[in-house]
C-alpha cells in the first residue's frame, strides 16, 4: 500500500473523518491526563474507556461495511471474529496475572485451578508473549474466516442462506465457549486483568494510551478500507455486489475476491476485539451472541451502507444512544427502540444518515449546475449555433 494509493483514495469527507478521529485521539487523552479533575474541560477516565469502546465498535462496523456495503456479503456472525480477537488478547492478559491471582498459581489462571486442571492446555502456550498474542489476534479470526469462506463461496452460497450460516457459526462458538472444559473460563470468561506490557490496565495513563491506540487503529482500518474500495479491486467488488453472475461470466474469479475481502474483514474485527478487551476488563461467551452481530449490522444500516464514514458514525451514534437509554427507566425497552430505529431508517432513510446526506448534496450540486446553465442560456452566453 503506497502513499500514492492512500492519497488517491482520500476525498474531502474521508480527510475530515481522519482529522476528527486523530484530533480526538490526541485531545481526549491530554485532557484526561493534564487537566485537573475539577476542570470543566477535563475528560474523566471512565469516559475515556467508554469512547475507546466506541472506537472499537467503529472498527467492527467498518469491517462489516467493507463486505456488506461493497461486496454484498451480509454476515450475521461477525461478532464471532470480534470475540475471537478479544479472547486472544484476554489469554495474554490472563497469563500476565501470574502469582497475583486468588490461588497464587504462577502458571494456571484462577479458573483452571478452581476446575482442577492438571496443567496448562497446549493452546494456551505462547500467550505469555505479547507478539504471539498480537499475531493470534489476526491469525485466528482470519483463519476461521478463510476456512468458512472457502467452503461457503466455493459452494456458491449467497444471500439469506449465507447470512443464516454465519449466524449458526456464531451460535455454535457461543455454545462451545460456554463449556467449562473448553478451557476459556466457561460462562464467566476471562477477567481480573492486571497488566498489559507491564503497565497497570486500570491506570489513567494506560486507559488514555489504549484510547489513543484505538483511534490510531480506526484510522488505519479506514485507510485500508478506502484503499480497497477505491482501487480496481473495489470496482470488481461493487460489480459482484450488483451483478454477481455477470461478473463471473466476464471471467472474474468471484469466489477469490469474496474470500479475500471476507478474510480481511475478519482480521479487522479481530483487532477491534483485541483493543476492546483491556478497556472493558472482561471477555465472556456473551460476545458470541448472534444478537451482537445483528446489532452491528444495524449500526452500518443506520450510518449508511457503502459509505465507510457512515458505518463508523452509525456505530458511535447507536452505542451512545444505548449507553444513554439503558441507564434510566427506558432500559427494559432498549431492544424495542433499536428495532424501531432500524425500521424507521429502512423506511425513511434507506441509504442511512451519511448516504442520504450525500444523495441530497449531489442533488443540490446538480440543481446548481442546471440553474447556472439555464441562466447562461437566458443571458445569451450559451454555446454558439452552427452557421447555416
């Protein structure tokens, strides 16, 4: 990915998005760390962690928009890749606890001691090293997506059938991770984290750094998505979305394109999950719940499918509304409100917030051009008539 490709892929809205995210990634940590607690401009630590969680959700929304908005693959199981990335990071954080756990075992996590594990399972080895855990954050979701996609796309499973299969995959992982003998903490999951790279996870400086890192990851994910969708590859993806059979007839290996973008999307979701876990302090099987994946699709629909900026904006807006409404008397009705929001957006704003705004702006430009041309004709400045 050369600088020329990145520069060419940025338009005005993309540049504004990057500047806003970069500005927030710098200003919010500085406000939290440098300003006194009583200052009106000081951002409390709990809000820093909350905004960091929103940034992780925005990365997940970008990964879904990349495959759904530009390739037509509606995945209702992307929460599985998000959770797998989170579990990979959670395993590293659990190994960092060492003898500071409740049972004081330097090797086994507390839940393994409680369940009488004789030794550390083989698939936990290596997670005491950060570089290995970071590698697994990308490899595990990417490998699962590659195997799943190879089987599904090779069999030409599309549309609602593919969506149902992705949802079934997520539910199967949910049931597996709920089992105590699976080696991932069962229903309680992984929690009680202490350190990350030697820094206290609960410290203000660590939370500020994690937020800044989440913003940086969001910018990188956005740049990768923009580079993909504005390239020749992106044009083929849009062709697959709009007319898959015709694209295949023209000689393109549709399955290969789908497999590549689906695997890339899963890796992005895994990174989002890895950044999410140290900021919220826990990862458990509930992250595999199919409802989470469906909710992520709603973020993209609300913000604007096929816009990237809209997907990230939808994730922030919907989750802010969720935070606001689930902390008061309307908490039991949040799911009904979310469903109503999805229906209203589908009926009234089928292109989402950003998509509708872009369509309105284009119509305004066309109207201005038409008015200018008509005014020029009225003033006699139009194109000269050919001589008779």
